[in-house]
C-alpha cells in the first residue's frame, strides 16, 4: 500500500501531524509512506517507520513549491493521499482514496485530526528517533538531574513573555534546587543578548543551550525535565510529545488550536483573547512588542508549584 502525506512546512504543525501519521503507520502494517515536508521540519521524520521517501521542498513565491512537489508525485499510483495543506494538487493525483484536511479555529488540532480520520482513541505527537542514540544527552550537555526547561524565545517577539518576567520568576527561592535549561534557536543578536543577561542576572543555576541542541536532542532533553515553560513554539509541542508537564504562554496565538495537551499541561494566556487580538485594528505582526506583558509572574509561579 502506497500512502502519500502532504504535511506541513512549519515545525509546530508538523510535530502535531505526527499523531495522525503514527496512527496510519499502526493501522496499515504493509504500507509504504512518502512524506512531503520542509527543510526546517525534516528532522522530525528521523527514524520514522515505513518511510520510503521524504520530499523536502520549501515554500516559494507564486506557489512555485507546488510545481516542484507535483513533479515528484504525479507519476505514482497512490492507494491513499492525505493532504494536510488543503491543496488543489491532491485532486489531480492518481489515487484510490484521497482525504483533504480542512482545519478550523475552534478545536484543538489533535481533536481535528481525530475527527478527520474518525479515530476513536486519543492520539498524541510522536518522535520516532532511536532513544539509544541519545542515552548520554544530559551528560553531553552538562545538565543536572533536577532541571526545568524553558524556551523564552520564539520566531516572533509578539508571542514571547518579556524576558524580565523570567528574571523575576527564577529569582524566587522555590527554584534554588533546580537547574534552568534554556532551549531554542535564534540568529538575532538581540535574542542572544537577552538570554545571556538572563543567565547572568538570576541566582538560580542556568544552562544556556540556545543554538546548542538540535530538534531531536531537544526532545530527549525534555523527556527528563520536570517541567517545560515557554512561548507557543515548536519547543512547546516537543514538550507535549515528550509527555512532560507543559505550560504554554499564549496571547496573540490560538490556544484553542495549539495549546499543550496532556497530564499536568495547561495554557496561561493574557487577559485578552485570541479573537480580541486579531480583531484589534492596532494589532501588528511586524516589529511588535511582547503582547504577553499582563501575564503575572505570581500566576506562573503558582501553577509551577501546583505541578511540581
């Protein structure tokens, strides 16, 4: 059985989509999978079972990426095509069955996937990488046995909690016996400066792994963490996949669709709803300040204490 999955380009969506793909892997024992993804998300499919081809194509102007994808998939006869990007391409492929996903803004993505494939039991993101390759990850990154992971930097400053809030939070005596491990990646000098300042400004031990751990290493670090705290980002979704308590900080992004799910996982959001933000005429995606300033340190601290 030949199955084509046209997956997402963004990392967070791709991590969530592994829940659906893993369900198909388990359901179709004799299937071969072809996955379409992007260069930034390709590592998620490391060691994926039954993967015969990984088509890596990034978005281009004037929808040029669809023409490239077409050239890779047009000559095949597919038993099943799953299109998570609602493209026209899938309608023109030679397929016995095709399923075109159309998302909404009111249900969690995992619940939408379950309804899409009529899955009765709960599904969750899956990272297929071989854990035997990462047994020494904590030692190699010089991480202690008792640590909390944070990811204060995302791909957009507007959805990040101000860094001074992290200063105030981790100066609390509650964290005296914990190591704070900072995860994420950034090539912005301003981000690097913020993280350096955080490490130097708090009394709690801080291990700065910004740009020092790839996506799969990050996943295996998270699996041993007591808790994750951070922005709506790929690291938050990796934390959910790792099955640890996850606190996602939300403001101008949709926690109904992307909030962390799982035991002891929760969303803390601003006083304004997602709808309030996107309907505000002054709301901007460009060079915006943090929109999460009204999330109180005391609230975040209390939720962490309740979990740990």
